[in-house]
């Protein structure tokens, strides 16, 4: 089956679209890499705090353990997203190469199966888009989970402030802080 004349703009579009998507994946990779570094730093910081806790049954201990577990989950989500983004970059590069080689081959050999090559490139590129979307969904989940932990931290801090206010009201007026204890 003869392929007929190949439109150079169609070939260029088929090559440039994966290149643009590769760039988008790299931007997501850069952001996710920064998030991962911050998540690892946070895990190390929380591990030091948990190690230093004296009363392991306190509200503070429960909060810090919740934060440490959430930080670990956060790091796992980010690693999975990074894996998806790396995979999408690889598939977009492969799709670009397939399009480039198919365009060159179609110009040189009249019997080259252009539709098959472009179909392969489309399938590989679609896998890359799917991987990029999955990575983005994982980052959305990670963001929502980290916000849940922030709400819990706010609740615990609010309880502390409430206790301090109640203790302050219970202290006799006019006495130094140490005398009211």
C-alpha cells in the first residue's frame, strides 16, 4: 500500500507535540523533586523531635507521630509521582523519535507504513499523557493529605492555647506567674 505524499506540517506537528509534552513533564519533575526534598527534610526533622519526646502518651507525642506517618506517606506519593513523570518523559522522547524516524523514512521509501509508525507513536505518546495525569493526581492526593495534617496540628495548638487561657484565668490576680502555680 503506497503512503502517498506526506504533509511536512503533519510530521512536524507529530514531532513537536511530544516535545512540548516532554517540557511539561520536566516542569512537573522539577516541582515534584523540590517537594520530595522538602518532604525528606521534614521527615528527618520530625524523627528528631519524636526521638526527643519524653511523654510518649501525650497529645504532643500523638501529633508528632501522626505528622511523621503523614510525612512518610507524603514522600511515597511524591516518589510515585516522580516515577510517573520520568516515565512520561521517556515515552514522549520515544514518541518524538518514532515520529522523526517515520517522517524521514516516509520521504525516502514510498512503501513505508507511515500509518503504522504514526499509530505506534500515538500509542506511546498516549501512555506518556496517561502517566503525566496519574503523577499529577498523586500530587493532588499528597497535597490534600498534607492539608489534613495541618488541620490536626491547628486543632492541637488551639487546645493548647485554650488550656493556657484557662490556666491564666485560674491564677489569682496580682501574683507573679510562679506564685500562682
